[in-house]
C-alpha cells in the first residue's frame, strides 16, 4: 500500500488530508512540523510527501532541502496557502506546488500522476 506523509502545522489540514487520501486507498501518516517529518521519513519510508511551507521553526523550504539530502528521489508536493512562494527558486526542488484548498481534487490528481510516473519508471527499470 502506498504511504503518504502529510506535513502541516494545522491539525485540521492534517485531518482533512488524511481522511480524503485514505478514502483514495493510501496509508497516510502525519507530522505537525519539519523535525517530526524528517524523523518519520527516516523511520517510515513514505512513498510521497505533501509539505506545507509556512510552519513554526524551520519552514517547509528548509525541510525540503533536508528531505533531498535524506532521499533525493522522494516525491514532494508542496501544499501552501501562499501562491507567492511558487516563484521562489527553492520550490524548484519540489515535484509540484499546489495552492492549498479544502477542495482536494487537484492534490489527488497530482499524487496519482507522481505515483504513476514512479511506477512507470520502475517497470522500465525491471528486467
């Protein structure tokens, strides 16, 4: 089963994402800050991460850099309420950037796209 890590400091967002993505058949784990997210990535080995940018302590962009050091190929979708970050250079390291909303169809579509690409590439690499 595909495991997704949802990283967001807002509990209501974590709950919403978890419920919606579990309905899609994913196993969902959550973290309320970057430090916990990094621990969970090392311990839980998720297949994909959704990451908020504006969080207390280290922001999501710093966490993204640290994620890339742990596992460069781990897909990361930045989900932020702030579209202004989309133009920041460091967001280029993310696989996708979505503006957060309570309507999760776009997020679900991007997750499926990313996972399908991984599956497709894995099947090409297999003998």
